[in-house]
């Protein structure tokens, strides 16, 4: 019976692939390049593409030197990913971050992970509380519950063993989403009881109507309760603002700022779940928390931000406000973004329907053939199976190509090869990113 199911699955998979090929009159093996595409590939191969020597963070690669020199003096660096489940993307971002720490003095990696859950990871890497497995297990997102992210957390932990308290590297979060309010609320409770014990009870009573469990259905809560929470969470954060100097004098500026951020997070998590609005509000807050961490960790601190390509890009060219749009608007050249691209291969994603809806759980999925004439396809024809471009360096036809719109394939947490067109957008990549790292073929991340 299991063999029959397996054979039927294979038949369905190959039928799906055939259906996609039927809709693509020029599959990869039959793709005839235009004269302009031939020129582009030759220029990139000869003049602009920096070859790489694998993504393993334990293996030194001098090919990254130009990239590190280009982004290493920037105070905010967005490290994207073209899928949420690719091993090479995660390993290369780890590799880049290690070099940014050891060569350029970066102080933190800011993750697209719920703020409070990342704080638990930070307790592991800075204080040795728990283990890498325990810390990453509770991060709430399957996308980052991987061996690759564990390896990064373990490296930061081990690096910090040789550093003084003020020189430790941090693993923190910027995502206002989350499963509940518990971690952040407990932080605020503990801090106010420490610095304002006489008034903490009255202040914290404003959290009395907040859910104590999961908040996925919070939008359906009674209106009077949601209104009480809207008012109450604002009162708590306002109390932090009004008593800032006094609280700092009774703790420290860093301790105050982190707990004030937690109160701010509670207020705004309540808003996005109450209104069921996770688009622009989420990305604007991710930008705020990334900048907040950068400002408070150390004078002139530099931080890297780990998120999807969509979040780190400056999307004004398509009229969208993603995190990178806010960061570029407010920081100018002090923000740089690194995108990732792939040709074909495997990755993890949940199976999606025609409209992107959830169909079935997370599993290894494959893009077996490149989309003809897409940027991904053309980059896979450049010499070497992995390389990167610094867009500021491009000239002639290469510069023109990346300033123009061309099909580019990337995906979020869900995917279905039958609907590959849903994951293909016409983008002017050099107007959205500063650097593009490409792998001809990828493997799925190691889920734990």
C-alpha cells in the first residue's frame, strides 16, 4: 500500500512538472538566449561576478572580501533570503555575519523572529542560559527552527565566552508578531517591580485584560476588552516614557531601553492582532525595532538584520512599504541590503494552493527546472555555480539590465510548483537591493 501511494505521488509530481512545462514553451533545455542576454552573461562572467567558495561558515573564503568591505562600514545591513527554507542562504548569512563581527565590529544579528522569543536566544548567547537547542526550539517560527540557525547561535555563544560584558554579540528580534504576550509581559512585570515597586501594581493592572494564552483569535475578542487593552497597553508604555530618567537611575540605560521596547512591543502587538493587520504595520515596526537595537547596544553600533528578501528590500520602486523601505528612507547609505537568488533545487515550504493558501504542512519541495529568461536562469549561466554582484559596480549593459524590470523568482513560507508564476515578479533588482548573491542549485534547510 505504501508503495502504491509512493508511486501515485511520483506520478502526480511529474504530471505537475509536465503541466508547468506545457505552459512554458521554452523550458531550460530549449531556451534560446537573446543577443542582449548573451552579452549580459559574458559581461557578468568577465567583469562583475565575484565567485564564491561554498556557503559553509567554517570554511574561509577570500571571495567575500569585496562584499565585506562594501557593507562592513554600514550601521544597518539587511541580509535577505529568496526562500525561508534554503540551507545555502542560511549558511552564507551566518558566514557573512561572522566576518562582519570579527572584521568590522558588528554587535548584533537582528532576526525576523518574535521579539520576546529572540530575547530567550539572547539570554543563551550572552548569559549561557540553557542550550542552543532549547533557545531555538522556542522561536515560534518553523522557518528558523533549523540546524543552521542553531549553529549560528552556538557560534555567537562560544565567541562571547572570550568577550567582556560590553563586547558581547547579541541575537535579538524585530518581529512584532508572536504567539502570546507572555515573555514581554513578564519582562515588564519584573522590571517595574525592581525600579517602581510602589506603583508597579497599579501600572501593570492595565494589562489585566490581555490574553494569557495564544492570541491567534484575538481579533474576535469582545470589543470592550479590546478597547480596554488598547488604552491599557498605551498607558504602560507612556509610563515608561514619562519616568525614563528615574528608571535609568535605578537600573541602567540599556536595561531601561530593552524593557521600554518590550512595553512598546506589547502595545503594538495588541494593535496588529486586534485589527488583524499584519502588512505595513508589521514591517514598519520591524524597522523601528531594528533601529532601536542598533541605537542602544553601543555607541555607533553596527547590526545585521536577518529576514526575507521582501523585508530587507527598498520597495519604493513598486510602491510598497517593506522594512527596507523605511530603513533606507531614514538611514540613506547607512543602510545596505543583500538579496539572495537561486536557480533550481530544494527548499522547505508548506504546500500552497493557487491563491497562496495553506494546503498541507511543511516539507521539502523542489524547483526542478529554471524559468527561461528569468534573472535566476541567466545568473545560473554566469561562470561558476555561486557568485555575487555589487550593483554599484555594474556598467554598460549589465547596469541597464538590473535597472530594468525582469522576471525574478522568490518565495516565502509557502510554495507550489504548479503555480510557479505566482512566485515570479518583474523587479528592478538594483533599485531594491545593493548586493545579490546567487546559487545555481540549493538544498533544503535542516529542520529540527
